[in-house]
C-alpha cells in the first residue's frame, strides 16, 4: 500500500486537487509498479491561520516581509 500525502495552502480548487491526485497516482503506478487499488493520495488543505514560516502565522498582514527574517533580532 502506498500512501502519499500533500499538504498545501487552503484555496486549491477541486479540479486542481483531482489533477494532482491523478498525476501522482499515475507516477506511482508507472515508476513503482503498484496496483492502482494500492495507491492512496491525501490532499490536506491548511488555512493560513494554521501554519507559519519563521514563526509568523500565514494570516499575519505583514507575513511576506516578516517571514523572510533569518533570526529573532530582525
């Protein structure tokens, strides 16, 4: 059984999720010789209020600027 998990920001369309699932399934089927019924793909949508970069929450209004910091002193 192959389980593939994709974590992505909230906002992906159902159409894009379907395309991702189909493409990943095909790659695993062709490259690793798994049967289709042994391949599962999970796509988890994470809202900006539930992830951070550099300790700055994704829904912070200044995220783009603040998330580029290299240390706490910046």
